[in-house]
C-alpha cells in the first residue's frame, strides 16, 4: 500500500510485469493482480508439505525467487472468483515488493514500518538476531501430561508466518492502524490509503464477511472488525482491530493444539464487553422443502491441493450436506459430528439450535442457477466448492472400506493352501488335462491378486501413519523422504498386478476352472483391485504425482 501510494506499484496490473526471473503461467485469460494477492483470490491450489512452507534449518531456506519458481502451485481457477487463502500468494507479494523497491523485503519493512513505529523487538530474521534470541518463547507440544519445548520454526514461505514480535510492538502496529496510518508524530500511510486498506476489497457473497486489503472482515457480536490470524505448527496468533471502538486485541499462544483457545478467548472477550441478547429460535422459510435437494452433496475447501497427492487431505475436510429432520439441513465433517441448520432467507442458513446468528452458512449459485459453493460467514478466507461424484467423501470412504475387506479376504487363499497340503488328495501328475492346468492357473491367479492386495494394504498402513504423525515430528512436512517415494511406488507395482488379476478373472469364467463360488470371490477381488487403482489415481497417489 505504501508503494501504491507512491505510484510505484499498480494494484490492478498483471503481476508478471514485476517478475523478472520467472513468470506466472497464463493458465487463464484473466491475469493475477496485486489486489488478487491481498484478497487471497489469485486462484492457486494450496500445497503445504515437502518443504513448501516449513524447513528444518536456516540453511534449508531457499531464496525467494528460487522458491517461488521451483515450488509454484498450479492455477486451478480464474483469479477474482472465490477466496482460497494462499501462503504462496503472500510470499509472491513480498517478492514483488523486493523487485519494485530494490531492497530485500525484511530490509524494506524494517526501514518503512518497524523503525518508524519503534517496533525494535520485531524481526523477520531466521534465525533470530543475537540481541533478540534470548527473549524468544519456546513453542510446546503437550503429550503424556507434560509440555515439551521444541526448536525454533523455520518458514520457507516467508514472510508468511516468519515474523517474530512482542505484544508491545504489535500494540504500536495496531495503534498506527487505528489512527489511520499515524503513530505519535510518524506517518506510515496517508489517511486515505489507510482507509482504503481497511475497506472491503472482495467478498464471496454480499451476505458473508469479506476481505479487506490483507485484513479479513468479521462481524462479531454486532461489531465490525478487521483482523488477521497467523499459525505455525506451534504458535497460534490473532490480531483484531475494532476501529469504531478504537480498540485492538492481540492474542498469541505457544502450544501446538492451542488454536481453538485463541478464538475462544476472542469470543469470550466480545461476549463480556459487547454482550448481545440470545437470538430467537430460527424458523425455516416456506420454500425450503421445495429446494432441499439442491443443497445436498459434498463441499471441499478451495484451500486444497489439486494436482499432487496432497489432494487426499481434502477428503477429511469436506462438509457433507444432506436433508435433515424438521425442515433442516444436516452438515457434517469427518470427526466433527453433525449440526442442523435452518434456511432463514433464500440460501442463508442459521443454526437450528438458535446459536448466535453471526454463525451462519450461505450457499452460492453458478450462472445456470445450480448450487456450487458454500460460504462460512465467520471465515472469509476459504470457500467450499461442491465436488463431483467421484470426489464425494462418503462414496470414497465406502469404496475404500469395501476394497479393504476384499483385500483382507485373500488371506483365506494361503490358509486354504496350507490345509490342502495336509488334507487334500494327492494330485495325479500324470493327468495333464484340464483339471491340473486349471489348478496351476488358479494358483498363479491367486498369487497375483493376493500379492496386489497385500501391497495395497501395506500402502494404506503407510498412508495411515502419515496422517497420524505429529506435524512437528513428521519428516514429510519438511521434505519428501525416500520412504514416502517408495510408498507411492508400491501402488504402481500393485496396479500392474491388478491388471493381471483382471485377465485371470476373465479366463476363469471362460475356461471354467475353480468352483463357481471361487470364481465369484476372485472376480470381486479383481474388481476391487481395479477400483482401487481408479481411487489411487483420482487422489493423485501414484508415485509420479509426488
């Protein structure tokens, strides 16, 4: 905003104008602008692991231009369409500031923001400078009734998440914003620019909170505020400004699981200082029953991966929407239970239990009038988009469950072979006819299908360990380890075996070897193997999509 105020940066220009070492591909006809970066509407997918956000050590932090070019996410939607919070977009904005100002980002900020505001205990340096290092709080993980201190966190996607500061310094920053760019006798923005920065830049829908220039808009307890949250693995922070009350609130917590506490404290603060009466129990509008089927389906966050194996994470974040009892919609997410919602005006839903009306859901339509988006009133940074049938979480979990059961069922084959060794009649090896050939063919078929099934179960076990790992301990957060590459390669081998199993299933029915029950079972296993190959490919899990 300072550079735009000086006329050195055009907020509406194609950002490629400012990029010298690389360019953002022209995936769509509409170019990405600086406004898109500040509103988090550039249309990038969100990739997080493999060193895209965090690295283990300061020596692993790549220069911004190298990082932005090498780790560039795909453009998956036109810019300016819907919000999807993007650390990459923020890092890209910092790099453009370097290109325009001719100075490293941290140096520019130090000269033009930190020093003028006397924010002497704030830095983007990784690691911290020696004068500040002794005062840095530890980050903690709580486990087994004890808090364990963890090392300093290094951000690759800096400056997103990499600033270390104090509450006193952040108070000075908040005062400057509340005073429209001024602190004591110092000005960091003209009043008109500060007002513009605090105004709405984008909203997914007029009925939901929007984005200001970098800030998020929120209306809580009938108070309009602008804020920004910040999370690393260990630290969780929120900065809130209520301009009408000339009030700023800064909260930071230093434990891995403390993010909910930060927002609970904000809500408690608001309830105490800006109490609101309990709302009446909402009544559904008459048109709801006629339109209920339009809302049903799965909605995934736009802040998701689309082109690599991280896409699988969206399965555990999808919101399932279905018809509920007593003229309500039921909305649920894996592990979070179900809630009932009432349509109080067209496309706008409030909690059926009569919770504060600020907690709402709003649906959006496409150009053909079909429901295609779900917006959360209290989260303007993320949109939920309605997914195609093949990405529906319920379908995928059901398919996965059936496949696992059929893979496990192949364990009866080696068990049967062992029993046959002891109890079956000896084979007459002089019989070279159909029966003996069929038995040999049946054994080969079972080896293929059974081997593929066991490889798939091994892969799923490894995948489960990936999701259960603590983020601070998980190696894949910081780099793609060899074991993960090997795990992803397993499914390529399994896919080849699955195709062979399908051929044997067809031969079994054609040549009539094995019992009818055996052929049915084998065919079901072969179909499960093929379905699993489709499932793996749908979620970008084969090794070449790392």
